[in-house]
């Protein structure tokens, strides 16, 4: 394994990777996040994705990896099955465990099936597509990653735009109406909650319009600005939202302008 080829130049991390490889149920390990795309900085952690025939127990992982970590929480399940650790050298490492056939199900449901979510529809695809395979015992994960190197399907693009555009405004349950109601109640927590949901759908539309997979919750503005046509799409969408907002929901222009000013 040539870890240095993929920006893994840390002896402590190499020990963790080799330990993971020794587990029979572990089929592949990939590097994700900013370390895999070249966007990392001195504060970036390591995002390690472990693809398994069966996810090893938290106790097994702790016994195997605990000696390489100064701080560790094994068996967290807040988002996925993961271990959140800080290595003995002080560098944070998040280790996420997934069943290796999960992406196969995702391909059938989302990429081929055209199912859109309320925000972040293609973030999992983006993660797989840009992962760097550190080792793959069976070749199964590499096969799925290679399958991810495809053009953005038009049926999925249309579904994302339709679903998430409707959530932005113009419909009875759309977020602009919910934000307005929360403002009128003086419910600042609800306002922030709905603005966050608004932005999730907004960026899902922007990336789909540009036929780009969603990069996840970090660096969304930076990614959008760097896309060739995103600024014009943003302006067009902003104008549409502002016009519809004034006509249908009565929400003031100021909120939409502040929401989109970053792009």
C-alpha cells in the first residue's frame, strides 16, 4: 500500500490503517474529505471510511485501535457507525464504518432510480466518487467507486430541482412561509432551524443545476462559486424566489438577498 500517494504521510495513521486491514470483515478502506480532494489545511482531520462485509463491534475496534489514540470514542452512532478519535500525535481521525454493498443500494435508489432528498441528495455519491482507495481486498468497493464516475443523470437532476425548488417557496409548506410564521411568533430557534433547511435545499438545487455532486456540509459556497455557471444560476434563482416570495408568501426581499449574497 502506497499511503503517501494519497497524502497519508503519518506513521501513526498508517498503523491504524494496517490494523484495520487485519480484520477479516474489513474489505476496503478509503480516504475521504478534504484530505482526498487536496483542499485540506493544517487544521484538517482525517476522514477514513471502512467498508465491511459486516461492521466489527465497537469492543473489537477499541481493543484494536485504542493504543494508537490519546482520546477516543468508539461506537458512536450520531450519524453513521463511527469512531471519533485523536491520535497519539494530536491529529483528529474520524473512522466511519459502512457495509460495502450500501453504495449498490444507493445507486439503484438515487442515481438510477432518480430519488431526491430534501437537501444533500448526492453528497454520498460525491463522497464515494472522490474517495481515494487505500486498499481493497476484494475489489468490490473499487467497482462501486468506478461506477460513480458517471455523468449526472437527467432524471435525478430534474427530481432534485423540482423537489427542493418547491421547498424554497411557492408552496403551502415551503420554508419561506415557515420562516415567516416563526418570525411572527418570535421563535428565533425555529427561524434558524428553517433557514438551515432552506439552505440545504437551495444548495441541492444549485449543484444539480450545474450537474455537480453535492460536496457535503463544508465549503459549499466556495465550491459553488468555483463552478462555471453557478453564479448566473444563483442570480436567476434568487430573482425567481424574490418575485414569487413577494407575490405568494409576503416574505420580505431582505431575507432572500441576505441568503444569496455569499454567491
